[in-house]
C-alpha cells in the first residue's frame, strides 16, 4: 500500500518527520483450539486526502534505547560532486506456526497438518545525500526506520 510516491525534505539540522493520516485498521485474531493465541492490528486502507507531514527539530534518539543493531551501512560521499542518491529498504514481519491433528478412528486414519503463516512488509527509501560528508545509516530492532549520522 503506497502512502507517498516521493517526499523531499531538505534539512541542515536534526529533524523528525512523521506522516499523519487517517486510516482504517482491522483487528486480526489468530486462534488455536478455539482460544486466541495472538492478535494484532493490520492497516487496511489510508485516506490519501487527509495525509500531512509533520516536521520538527528534535535530537536524534539515543541508540541505547533502540535495542540491538540489525544492520549498518556506510556511504562515502566526501569526494563526490553534486548529490548522490542511495536506496535502502527495510522489511519487517512476523510468523506463526500452525498445526492440526485430525483422527478418524472409523477409518483408522490420523492426519497431522503443519504450516507457517508469515506476514512481511517491505518499505523502500531513496535518500539524496549532499556531497562533502560521509554518512552512516543504521537500523535498530525497535526503530522501523534508518537512523542517520555523519561519520
């Protein structure tokens, strides 16, 4: 579900950008043996007529509060001319293991079914990085975005 095709922000200090939009969520309930074993909210739709970007000056979050590092990628643009565009993506998701045992004593059959239900979402980002700096983008366990810093 695309929220925005492209968004451009020019910043010379630490800023936080957040997208505000009205959306419709579904409550998903996973059951086993008639009992709820997990539940989560799933975004069903976004009202594109109500989207609004909020920007405010803010200090970068403390990495110690963001959990373990999932990956870090560095970009050397010190000697480059112009602006470089770098594309990065984040994928998040979850999986559930499901099982079913079925016994039909009249037929002398026992059937066992097992499976995994997986939900994943990929988000692609394209960053235009001004020349003259070296950058580092890090993804943390508790932050579904890249945390950038100058090296």
